[in-house]
C-alpha cells in the first residue's frame, strides 16, 4: 500500500515565498497548501485537516503568535513550525511558549524546513524514548503511546507533539531524573537545536497542560542541578 503524503499548510503573507515553499515542499513529497493569514488558515483546516503547519510570525492583523495560541486554546495540536525574521532568542522562546513545536529564523534554506518538518512529524507519529508498555500509568496520569493520548484522573489532556514527546521521555524514566540534554536527545533527537532554556519553557507548558502547578508540582519535579523527574502524585 502506498502511503499518503503528509499534508502541510504554509501561512505567510509574502506571495513569492508562499509559491516557493509550496513548490519546494511539493517536490519533496508533501501535499502542500499555502494561505496568507489566519482567516484563510481556518477555512483550509475546516475543509481538510493538516499534518503540520508552517506559520510565519510576522503576519498583518492576527500575527503568528496569536494564531498559535488560538489553535492551542481550541485544542488543535497540529505540529507548528514557526518562521521568524527575528534573531533574538527571546522571540523563539515566546514562540515555543505559545505552543509552537519548532522555529526557523529567516532567511533559511528550504531544505532545512523540510528537515524540521520531518522531525516534528516523526515526533507526532512515533515519540522517542518510550518504554515497551503501550499504556503507562504514573499516579493519576495514564499515557497511551499507541493512540498518543493522555488522561489525568480519567480526564483527557490535550498536548502538543513536543509536549507529548517530553512526557513520554519522562515516563520512560519515571522515578529517575533526566538532565535537559537527555530530554532533548530522548524526546527531540540529537539533531534538535534546542537550548536548556527552551526545555525549561516546554516543561512549564507541559505542567500547565497537565494542571501541575509550577510553584508546587506534584508530577514533574525539578531536581536542582540535574533536570526533571516524573513521579506519582498519589501517596
């Protein structure tokens, strides 16, 4: 059986860049559509869900950060690669805080975008570092690696692909702390260009998604000088 190509939507207000990326991604095996903003993206997603979104940060009207936050708030966890013309690391961190799965500063080589898309899609489809058990229970958490679903106390939890990958890595080493470098390798892959600060940002988002308060986390504990550990929140 021939597998269907991954579906990607490019959101950028530059018509030349949209055309270039649509052509390049199509030539590299993706089914690619391109739109100029949030409203057009919403219409496309209603017509045909996407496997990944390439989202420009600097859009007129509703910018990329606002679109990303809105999608995540609505429970849409489609992997997002954020494009930004800003080189300041704080802008990239803000993008990750908003729910983006990866970021790519402009100008960039289209081949690098293909690689980043491949990485986020692999994370979405088959997270690294998980244990052999298809379903792992840690306290009130239940993590189903087959369906990529998570519940806490029986209630479903919506996670982005990066959040799920981090949680799966922590669950695979539950009770034993992982350093930030180990989390990057096990959840994102050695090729991922991720800083320790970005890992901290993603852990903070994961805690919020799980309802695990940062000031007194019961599930994901900080081990000072080491990293993070997933523990049971039940005595």
